[in-house]
C-alpha cells in the first residue's frame, strides 16, 4: 500500500448543518464558469431566486447571494450569462426545469460545438426513449389479456416498425381493454411522465435509472480505491463512498416504489390523476436525489491516475450532494454519511486569470467537456 500526502482536514460538518429539504438544498445549475461550477439555485425567505456556491474562492462552506447579483461577483462566460438569464426568466427551481433550460442554452453553441452537439443528441434521445417507454407501457397493457402476443411484440420493440405494431395491437384490443380516447391520451402522458426512469424491463433504461447504476459503480470504485490508501485521502474516499451508499439506498427504495406503481399501467390510466400524481412525485423525488451526481461520477471516471484521483477528491468532498435530513433514511447507516470534514486549498489559483479577472480558459474548457458528457 502506498501513502499519499494531502492537505489536512479542517472541521466536522454536523448533521444540523445539512439542508432540511431538497428545495433548501437547491438544484444544480450546469455553469461552465469555474467558480460557479457547483452552484445551485433556490428561493430565499422572500421568495426570490438566490445562488448558492460551494467552495467559493477555495473557501469552506457555501456562499449565498441574490440571483441577480451573480454578474457583479463573478465574471461569467457568455454561455453562463445566457443560462443565468434563462433560469431567472423561467423561474426554474427543480432538476427538470434546470435541465430543459440548460439544453436550450447549450444548443446555441455558446459553450462550444461539442456541447451543442451533445445537447441535440440528448434532446433526440429524450424523444426516442419517450416513444420506447410508451411502447413498453403498452405491452404491459396488452399482457393483461394476451401475454403471448405481448411477449412476441416485445422482441421487436427496439425498432420503429416494432413499436408501430405495438400501437396497432393496442388499437385492435382497445375494446377488450376498455380503452377510450381519454385512456389513449393518458397512456401517452404517462409515457412522457415516466420516460426519465422507464419501466425496469426496458431495453434502454431511462437516464435516472441509468444514473442509479452509475452511482453504484462509483461507490464500489471509490471504496475499493480508498481501501488501498492511507491518511486523509483514504478518509475522503471513505466519505465519498458512504455518501454514495446512503443516496443509493434511498434512490433504490424510491425506484422500487416507482416500479411497483407502474406495474399495472391499466390501473393508472383508469384511475385518473390521483395515481399519476403519485408516479410524478416519485420521478421528481428520484431526480432530486440524484441531482449533481452525474457530474461527480463523471469527474471521478475522468481521473485517470492516482494523482488525478487525489486532486479530484479534494473537490468532491466539498460538493457531494448530501441528502437533506428529511429525505435521508433513519437507520444506523445514516451516520456513515457524515463528512469527516472539508479539505484545505486544492487549487493553485481561484480559477480566474490574475491579470484580467476573466475565468481561466483551460478550466472553462474542462467544464464544457464535462457538460457535454452529462447533458
């Protein structure tokens, strides 16, 4: 085993310092300006937007300022200026609203052609997965009265022709299933509502279900890596693994509840808005649980060697998406997710050019590349 030196930890962050709710924690906004790379948006006590920046200027804790004052404090890139305005205009405060705003701004090309291309692919993938998810829900409806036909159609659901045959089969069987025009509309709405997760047997999982799996891989990777290290970096790796494990347990429980809720889509579309609201709540809750984790797992995956992993750990321990107190599971494992502290300064500079005050262009490029992979 090798031992690596790292800056000392400063202080413990106790449970009472954790946010109470997801709304209090805020939603991650994918800015490319380095100082704002882990910023969140939320509402203040006067019902106005505010910006929460973790590790501002290499400091501990969080820096909070009014949303419309961000440009006076940080020199933002052109992309971030537009994204900042878009979030404010839309009053986007949840992961879904932020994602839609980010995709629209990314398509303009202000963060570079790679980010614009990634945004276009993400939008196309969203439409494709929505169509596939609706077909998978339709197959579950068909299986209620003809499992053999549903199984045969499932083998070709991955093609556009196969999905067309699924729709044709549903139309043919609508009288047997007692479906009217409103039910067909409800099925389409349910497909769109749940496509971020998708049914568990979908050949292509939804992005949130996929992120749960990636979070599990991250937990194993960082835990195994930390087990072979000593000192502060081992402690940091253990903390990252514990926070991931805590989030993973809660997310998997939410996912299981979601899977149970959509097991019989016929009941959902027949019982109107009440059951659909339950499913919508579960999708939204899962999105909040996983908000920010895509950037964490991607940053860890990009750290190719030990030195890179040691450096990135110093940043990750300050910005991990800790579960709010009211969302965390009340079990004995909860204490594992209490951070040992935050690390001292990890950057040589504050990610701004000391001569001009402009964002460090190299760091901006790294964040734009990360954005292209996490849209």
